[in-house]
């Protein structure tokens, strides 16, 4: 599915308009658009000591705050005499961060920074702070895999969809078959999130180069039933009409729906049917993948983590490796609960994790860990002190999990 979320784009555009109405050009020129004159407000600016300065030209604004995934706080910015709002951080731990602004209550990415993450909620700006300790997720001088995009038709609801597939270095020159990891995104993300922000392909490249991970294919689908982008609705309705499918009744407000709902014991979620009926057949007919359960894994973060656990535990015949990162709801009435002895034999790895300061995933993840412990179901549990609900910890979890797969 072409999910460059137009709803988010419209929201971002309206945010820019709001800022433009507030703003008065500072002395010497302001933030410059394409072809414009004057000085350009520089934001963000990363110093040698890893402090980062954020700036926003919005002279007419009354309150400007900075939000980010390097801090759980809403950070007030200070307005200078030239109408530019500024905030400088303390030295940040080297890493890759998302941030955005709230201008009199309106959320917007940084208009001076084209390095953005087009998620399903709000466009978030990105800032790279590379340094010691980021090598495992950096682009390095090692052999690199290839990212492929495939579009397909889901005839159940008449939607055009897209899946991103990573093939490891050397795939094109090899005749070998590879294990496959199905990797799911969260509620406010889309199929490119794991590579654009999660750096999944770079993490895998580096682990393979270090001999720490088995070379594998990674499959990253769009997991919502359909996009909620208002600008896409006419084309969605036209495709559905051409297929004789009645459009679903949906409210406004972004991509949501059956994709993220936990599957019941009967395996009835929309996402489960899409994975088994469309995505797996596409992957297995297009790529050289091993199709036995010992060479198939299903993981995800947030809503995708809940879905991965629900689907994976309902299908021990398909997946030997299953896990969820920071998942907001557990699994109800799974057949895996009937016999701990059978479940412990069925799975080579059942992996759960969450940051302790995650207000969306911590309690649910902890509760499910306790539930499995009580049932006697073997699993690995990781509680990460101080981490929140964002890619800062999900990248780490992926890096920790990949070496455990397909051994």
C-alpha cells in the first residue's frame, strides 16, 4: 500500500501554515523555503560535545515546546529577540533520535530539517548523534543487504498494500535458501518504519559481518487493515468498488483497525489472515526461503508485538521463534496455555521485553511474563531500566534477538 500517510502530510502542512501565520522574519532573514532568500534558521545543530540545539522561527507564537524520544519531558523552548525559539540539550548519549515541536498546541516537525520519520501519527523530525557505542547500528564499511518493496492486493477488503523485504548480503549471488523473520511495526507506524527509524537492515548487516547472526530474510509488512489517510480514501473506495467490495465504515483519525487486534484462539484477526493468505505466499514464491517452522520467526514491537505473540502462539506449526517488544496487551485464551509441556517443546524461543518507564507496554508485558511463569511456559524476559516506548529500546531488542534466531 502506498502509505506515505497523506493525513499526516496534511496535518504537517497545516502546522507549517499555522507557524507561518505566527511568524515574523527575524532580523537578517528567517527560515528559508525553496528558492527563498535570506538566512536559514539552522536546526538541529549537533556540537562536538554531543549537545544539540533546536531552533524554530515563530515570532508570533506564544508557547513553543520540544518533544522527543531522548526525554520523557515536554521541554519549554525560549524565545529570543529575533523571534527564534531555542533549546540546547545537555550532552546526549550518542544515538539516533526523533523530535517534534508543539507550537501553541499544534504539533509540527522541524521545518528547517528534511530528515523526517513519516509515521502514521505525526511527522517526526530526526537527528543523528553518532559516536562511541552506536557502531552496531551505524552504516559501516561491511557487505550490505538489499531492501525490496512489493505491492499486492488484499482481496478481503480490497486494499493495495506494500511489504518491505530485506535480503542479506550475497543473496543475489547465492543459490542457498534462507530462514525468514517476519517483523511487525506498531500502531502509529508503517512498513518502512523498521528500516527508516529502526535501522533493522543496518543492525542485521553489522551482526552478519561480525559473525553473530545467521543471515536471514526479514519481511516487514503494513499491519493495519487499511490506511486512515483522508487523501487516500477516494482511491481506496474506487478499488473496492471495482472489486465489488463494500467499503468498511471507518472513523477519521489515522490507520487503525483489525490489524492490531489480538487474535483469538481461532486465529481470527485480519492481520493473521493477511500474513498467512497473502504475505507468506508472496515471500515464499518470490524468495529462496526455508519453509519449515525451525526457520521461521515472528516478532514485533508495541501493537505489532501483541499481534506477533497472539498469532505466533496460535500457530506452533508455523513459527519456532516468537516475541514481542513493549506490547500493550497480552494474549487471551491461547491454545499455547493448554499444555506447558507441549508449548515448551513447540518453541525454540519465546521472548518478551519492555522498558520499565514505558507507560504503554510495561505493565502488560510484565503481567504476561508473570502469567507465563505461573503456567510453567519457558520464555526469556528482559526489563530495561529507564527506557520508554520508542525505537531507542526497540533497536536494542532487535540487536539482542537476532543472534538468538535460527541457531
